[in-house]
C-alpha cells in the first residue's frame, strides 16, 4: 500500500497550507476565539476538562486546539508534515496547551509514548487508511485502562453512492465490501475548489461498519454505543443542503439514508 499512502501524503502536504489560508476551515474565526467542533461531538464527548486526549489524523489542528480551549490536554497526530507545522505555529500564536506529532497512524507507536484518557478521531479520516486492524491496535495501545475511544465519521454505507459534481440523485457506484483503493484525480480541493495543486491523485478505501467495529473489538475494546445519523459534516453530494446547524442533509425524497455514525468504546480496566 506504500505508493498509495505516499501519494495521499504528498497531496495532503500540499493541501494543508491551502486549507489553513482558505475560507472553508474558518481559520480567522478560530484565531478570534471560535471553536472548530460540531454540536454532536461536543455533546457526546461531554466535559473533557483536565483529560489527556490523543487526536488521530488531526490535519492542521483546529479541532485539536478546540478541545484544548475546552480544557483538554490534547496531542494531535497527522502524516502531513506541513499540517503539523501549521498546527504548532497556531499553538504558539494562541498560547494553547497542546502538542503535535508528525506520524502516520500505523507508525505512531514508534513516534509517541504514553497513555491517554481519550483517543479521538472525526470526519473524513478512516477512508484514508488501507486497513483498520492495525488502527484498532494503535488505539488500544494508547488508551489507559478505563480510557475512552470516540469516533464520529461519515457512514460507510453513504460512500457507495456516486459523489461526482454533476450527480443529481443517489446512484450506487462503489462496492460496500470492496478492499481495493478508489483512485480519484481531484482538481483543487474539497475545501478550496479553485486552488491550484500539483498532486491531484488520491486514494481512498471503504471500510464497512462491521470492519470498523470488529477492529476495535479484536483490539480488546468494549463498544458502549453505535449511533447513526441522517446528517453529515460536509456536502457529500452536490444536491445536499445545509440544515442550519453546520451539518448537511439529503432532500426529502432521499430521507432515511444513514450519512454518519458515532461510536464510543472503552478499554476495560485492568
């Protein structure tokens, strides 16, 4: 999988400064004190004051630093060196209590030590991982006994539908059980469509809900809940509309399709 992962890493290294300077991520508002979190994760995570947190695939750190503003003691991790550099710069600029580590998820045990009260990851992350067995093991490794893993993410069922710019309704395109990488030549970025980029090829993977949950169970975690929602945090399909709460919904004729899920798991006390 190395060529695929390297292509993704090259692309994200190019995208990180574009995203940090663009409008989509609202970096200016964040600098002014806003939080870069959705109501769902804030509600389900609850009070994080004084709790250590490991944030996997943190991009350039706005969510990580939002948790710091809410009282957590976070460590953000990302495989894009440029994203980590931006995150560290923002941390220093804003005087927040957070640290950032440059590493991909699979190599994290070689680049970070310690245990955490919370391992967190969210929105558009696991589709960049070729396999989840190691992902689950890494999560379990870094959780202290009694610690919590939480993920909120696009529902894998939603990924089977065609998401090209021109589509006007739901039509299946990808295999739910496929293990092959999906190659895309993306002009610009999902966040900044008009951006000029040189690394346009990216690769993603669909991971079934069974694969996600089983990877955590096999790593020794105990799943507390699995929630499913008809909303998602970005405009996954061009015919979606904003629900007014910074989430996106399908038109009435497509109601009833799961678009995102959240999962909470516990590492059993020793």
